[in-house]
C-alpha cells in the first residue's frame, strides 16, 4: 500500500511512491507531484491510486537528491501560510512573550481560549476562527538539507515543528487536499516578542518541508521530536504532539477559515498551510546560532526534516526608485 510520495532529482526530476516500510518505486509518466495530482483529479481517482497504477522500478532514496514534496513551476502560484494557537498548550509560550501584566489576559490567551471553546464545532458547523498569517509564495520553501536563511536584519531564527496541509485548487475553484507534510515553519521569535503586532513581520521568513507527502488522513495523535544540533552534539531536544487529539481546532475548521476567501480559490494554485505547534526551543530560553541544525521527526512520517541555520549578507537599506 502506498503511504506517501517524494520528489527527487537523479539528474532529472522524478516522483517516487513509498510503502509502509519506506521502500520507494518510481512513478512513471510524471516528473512532479503536481502533475500526478492533476492527472488524478482529471481521472476522478485518488492520488494513491494514480501512483499505484504507474509504479516502475525501485529508487534508492540514499542515492538521489530529495526535493520538497510539492512545488509549482511558477512559485507565485504557491501560497504559504499558517495558523497559530491551535494546539493544546500552545498559548503558554506565546503568553510569556506577550504578557503585559500579571492580572491581564493577553490577546493571545483570549484567542487560544476561543479555540478551546469553539474550535471543534459539532455536526460540521463553523467554529471560531483561528489566528492566521502569511509567510510568502513558493520561493520561500527550501529543499531538504538546504539552509534556512534568515535575513541580515532578523533578530532571531527559530524552529517551529509543525504539520502542513498541502492543497491544489481544481479547475472549478475547489480546494483539494493532496496530503500532509512535516515541516519547520521557522520564525523570528525575538521580533515577535518585541510587540505582538510584529507577528506578521516575524513570519516573513523561509520554511522547510520534509521530503515526504503523506497521503490520506492524518492520524488523530501524532508524536514527534524536535531538536537542535550544534557542533555535532544535541543542544536541545523536546517531544511535540500534533493531530486533532492534541489540538483545540479541528482540521476542517482550520481549512474552512483559510479557504473561505475567494482570493484563495484560484484554479491551479497550490497552498501550503501550517497547522501550528506548542513546542519551541525559544520558550526554553534557547538562542540559536548560525550553523545550528534543526531536526524534526514524527511517527506519522517516514522521513525527517533537517536543515541548518544560515544568515544572509547585509544588502543595506531597501531603495525605491521613482519612475
């Protein structure tokens, strides 16, 4: 049974299907996950069935370059976004960053409690809307092993171990979930801590996805580990949880509050939507350094996310030319 898909490059682009043991076989006739998804939609079948019908020779994943599990030939047609305060316990670290007074309830805590009380509506109803943020287009997604590069002006580069939903808008303007990817949403928590209204700025950073697109439903209870390796030794390590059993919002509610906007329903576009986390090294007082390696792994995924931290060179002040 096919569990997931990966994109790879062995001198040419290709797609491979992984079974439950991680054995990989080439999917013939396509070079990208997007192409396979488009074929599956046209044929009225599932992504797994489309891959199963085109299985070819075995692929040694250790001998190829693994790529992000989804991309578009034009990165402008991929929207990368996310939502926060969605996991039970996720308000604690944010509340510490945004606390104003000991007897005052922060806006972060208020929003978290809205999700606890109304994020999982019964009978398919519409629940409380979550926090939402924009990260960028497809150009901000880095491939496995490629450095996550923070801008020169950034105050911090910190990991956020999360699961992202991967979607394609079909020809009728309807969102179709292709699967899920393990990711590192990567943010500037020092900037965010300075003022919670700078959250939007702090999220305009790169992000990494693991190479694997998990097909089908996400398990209710996902258990993983997030760690930072410095100089070949583990500097920080902590378990994290995800899946609806550990969330204050249902996935359906998060999806509704993203795709309720007509502007996000343009046929042919891809969406990578991060679902949030409750585990950050920043909340434990860790300050990352250039060269640190972020590692994220989870039991729902066969392959990890692993990327080093880098920083861009100073480009100076942005210049605007008058025409």
